């Protein structure tokens, strides 16, 4: 291992920590050693890196700001490791290849457990940082270079798991939205990956379409939609070496809530149920919608899955309208599937009366959903209300096409961990059979 991160690096970091990295580069642009350049890159990235990974050791170096920004958040990394491990009967001393190691946050979980890791990294600076950071783990080997070429020439023992995280941007830095356009193209690599591993775990862009992704990865047994801090972080495709003989499961995972929801997509699955018109009419518009009920605004992972009929069926909900993407329940939903708020008032949406309705409502968070031509900010201005976290106003279209303003209480918190039928884990695949 080189001494890039030796005494010169440590001294420079100690003397200049907290300084502006761009100014340091200007000051040391001529004749700076490799250690000084690495130290400046570390200074630039370390503040964000320490915030993102508060439990990381003091000796960990960050080779670039980009490596921190693109690295897997801690909860998601822990989930990725556990997803692979639970598919093995006896997950001790697994042989794991990470073809796109980056900062190594997924690999770190395996390394701490003593699994035999091979980390491939094409960026020389990032590979050098991996060698330094994983030096305390003798079970970790770092390979610098193109992992696809390396694996094509590999003739060693079959890996238990291959992790791969294709780049999600093109050569000009733009985002790509097709699996075939990612680098490397795992759809083309799949036969080689399956020859060399008993299980492939592919980390994919959350922007990809789930149905098309399953089509692009024949033999995929599970496609996880991983949500953290309210955001859909990634798709995680699990592909056994022999391929799955059963249809792929969509798995919604919210590790922070201890919540897992599985289903097999089907054209013959349950259909969405919509709020029905109230034939008696009434003061709250023309639908069977009234104060005391609850509005459920689905989380990003459920929106990504698009399983609205199944959500209605499994959680006893009704949709407000086909494009409103909000649900109604007669009772609080005891599962963290989204924002759950109690309805306190409902007003017909009448353009000439919005100011008067706004004065009655008062300050609130305003959301416009399925109101063509009306944004949330425009609706707030039309109502003339200030911002407040005390209540929320949802302007939307309901089942019979009527437009309404729904006033909601604060979000109802669902804090307990769940052990319901939605928390199912797929049965062990018995991958140790051929070890």
C-alpha cells in the first residue's frame, strides 16, 4: 500500500481542517504532492461524510465529495447487507464480490462480520482510499480496475454474492432512465454474473420503472423498493444464479419503521376502490366523505410500486379519485404506509369563495393534488392563508369528479414496530444446498 495517507496527509489535514477546499487548491496548485491533493479532497468531503456516517471511525478517509454524495446511507447499507444474508441458511464466511465498491459502505457491513470481500473500484483515488480504510479487515481484498474485465478473466471459486451498482448517469453527467443505459449494462452481463455467483444483488436507480425492470432481469426473484427518510432511495434486485421459477415479488421496505410489504404484481389483482357518490347529497359535497375519517397520502415507496388496488384491499381503504393518489379510511391505519391525517372540515371548491374559506381555515400547509392548472403555491395564494404546521389543507378531486378542500389535523404518528401480515419475510431460498 502506498503512503498517500501517511504522515504528510495527516499533518496537512490537522493544520488545514475546516478551511475552504477551493482556496487550498489555489494555494497549493503548483507542486502539490499526491498526499496534499488527497488531503484537500478529504477536507472538502469530510464534513459531509461525518454527518452522513456519524458512526464511522476517525481514521476513515473520504477521497472525494462525489464519493460521499453517491454512497449508500447507513440504514440503507445495513438493509442491503441483511437482504443478502437472510437468503442463506448459514451466512458465515460468505465470499462476496462488490463490483462497484465506491466508498465501500455496503462492503463495510460484510467486512465487520468477517465475510471474505473482494472490492473492485475503477477510480484509482477511490481504490487507494479503500485500501487504507479497509486495512484493519484482513478478509478484504481491493482490486483496482474495471470489474467487468476482471470478472471475465476470473477462474477462482464461485462467489456467494455479487453486489453491483451500475452508474446512473451518462458520459455527459445526465441521468439515465433505462437499465440498458446504465454502466455497466447488467442485462448484458447477467449470464456472466450468474456463472460466477450463487446470488446477484443489483442496486438500481429509484427512477427505473419496476415492471420494466423485472422484464429486463429474467429470473429476478425479488425487487425491493427501499425507502429511507421519506425518500425512495433505490431499487434492489435479487437474482439467484439459477433464476427464479416463480414470478418476481415486489417488496416495499422501510427499514427505519421495521416495515415490509410484499406482493406479486398481477393483471388479475384486486382493483382500486373509489370513494362512492352519496345519493343523498349532503353538506360535504357529492361523495361519501366526511369529517372524522382519515386521509392517507401514500409514501414514496408505495407510490413507486403503484399497487393501489392492493393497498385498498389489504388496508381497507378507498381512493379519492383515479389520479388523486390519496386514500380514505374510517379509522387510523396501523402501518407506516404514508401520512395519515384526520379530516376536520370539507368545503366544496368554489373559486369565488376561496378567500372566505381561507379566512375560516386560517394558516395551514396547502397541498394541491389532481387539480389541473393549480399548484400548491397558487392554491395557497387563492386562499390567502399563511404557512403553518398546525393543520393541512388538501385541495383535490374526488370520486365523482367534484373538487373539494379537505382540512386535516396534524399527521398521526405511527411509532410502533409492526409484526402484522404485511411484515412477511420470504422463505429462505436454501442457497447453501450447493456450497
